[in-house]
């Protein structure tokens, strides 16, 4: 699906997006975002850029976990940002979280200015993935870290078959019904199927200049957090 079509899809499903995610994941999405926040290890404060911030669920999880951290969220969907801004204000986090319209492939963020970059279930939607990874590398401070959370499939063969059946045959029609579209969750399944395998994606991290790469599996590998670090400047 082209970027313009993906944007139009998110504009359409924004009002019910949070409910759909929680219902279809049996609320595991809440745990996954908290796990991502926990792994940041930013107790001393700092600035986090959350790309494809959407309705700000990950941004809020980070802000709740780290009271001293400032979160900047970027997304290309005005409708998703509108939902996110209302939610942030209602929860009293509008001083610590700011949202702005922008494209992950050309971020409106100063180079070397953030301590961590996060993106949850959004990198699949970017046609030019290497451009986005390059942008993530650019905006990070030396030594800063990148965390990309994405859907995947369990490694255990029986679980893999069961989950693939659910993901390919149950989730798309139910998700499409809930989102009142005939394509949104069919696209989700297709985009996960076409996403690079772990080795290839970690290779893309390395190609973009990241070191100390790794993968953390969540819920038997249904979701994974891919990690990398921007190399610190060498001492003079």
C-alpha cells in the first residue's frame, strides 16, 4: 500500500484505533508498550522521540514510567494526532509530551538532539525504510539508542501455526468490521507477512550505522523490540 493510502487509512480509523488494538490483541498491546518503556532505562531524564506516535499510547507509557523525561511525538496523520493530543491533555501529561505533524523519513527534529528514538508498529508502513532508519540515526545523540517494536510470529512451531491461523483468517475480517473498512486489517496481515525477517532487519540497522544491535521477544515472539545504538564519539 502506498504512503498516501496508508495515511488515508489511519485518518479513517483514528477514532476507534485504540479500541481495535486492545480488543484484537486481548489487551497485550498495553503490556507491550509498557515493556518498551521499561527497556529505555532513562530514570535520569532526557528526551525521547516517538515516531509514528499515533494516538500517543507509547508516548504516555514512556511519560508515566519516567517523570523526568520529555517525549516528542511525530506522526503524519492529523486525525491520529488529534486523538493523541486530547488523551494527553485529559491525563495531565501535556507539559511533558508534545506532538507534531511530520514524516519519519524527513523528521522535523534537530540532529543529535534526542537520547532515544522509539517507534511502535509503524516502521512497516514506511516504504523507504532505510531513509527512516537514517533519520533516526541523525537525530540521536552519540550513544543514543533506537527501539523499534513490531509484530512478528512465534518461533515455536505449534504456536506459530495457531497464531498464523488467527492472524491470517480471523483478525482481518474481525478487524475490518470493527474499523468499518474492508481493508485496514487485511493490510496489517499483509504488511507483517512482507516485513523482513529478524536477520535482515538487524542487517538494515547495521547498514544505517547502528551498533550493539539486539532483539527482545514479547509474548512468545508475537511482538519484538529491535534495538540499536548510535556509536558514541571517540575521545580526542
